[in-house]
C-alpha cells in the first residue's frame, strides 16, 4: 500500500511531477515541494512543538496551545504585549517564504506586539528572525540610544 496519493497537487492546484523520494516540482509554476508519509507527519509535529517550546523559553513567553489553531491563541509563541512569533523549520538548505506568511503573523499580532517570523534550518543548526523594517529600525534606534 502506498503512503502517498497517486496525484500530488501544488498550492496553485496543478499536478506535481515526482523528482524522486518525497520531492515534487509543479508543472505549472515550478514550485518545489515535498510530500511526507503519515508516519513523518507525527515526527514533524513533535519537532515543531519542540521548536516552539524552545523559542518560548528563550523569549520568556509561552507556546500557544494547538500551535495557534485555537481561536484566541493565534501564532506559535506569545510574549504577552511584546511579540507574537510564527515558527517554521526545515531540514533543507532553503526555505520558500511568502509574503502571505509574514502578513499572517502581522494580522494576528495586537497593536503592541511585534510580529516575528522565525525560520530554523535544522541541518545547519541556524535560526533567523524576520521582522518588518520599521520594527527593526525601532529596535536599532533603541539599542543605539539606550
């Protein structure tokens, strides 16, 4: 029994062409994506939750229940009144970031919370935070002028 469906669809709705293993390329838009068997889904969820807990601990915040899927608990990590973080990780050397991903965490943040998008590259053990330019400049100004 196959662990993946026969036809794999891209986000744009077009069929993906298998490239070997779990890798597919969209025949229409060229998007590269991966499809994982159900067993891997549980492993990815565990890794995501571990990342969210570690991020929350490092920031002095809390991991949101259900990774933000529960109404009233949006985002993955919340530092009350300061930051709201969307956490993503990849085991690849690249990550495709969409403006809609950034907008999502921005819209989920209250007026006092800085939206932060975190990407962790597991294979090289590096993590990056993506901020709005205005927020970065505000932090820079505060650091410079104390």
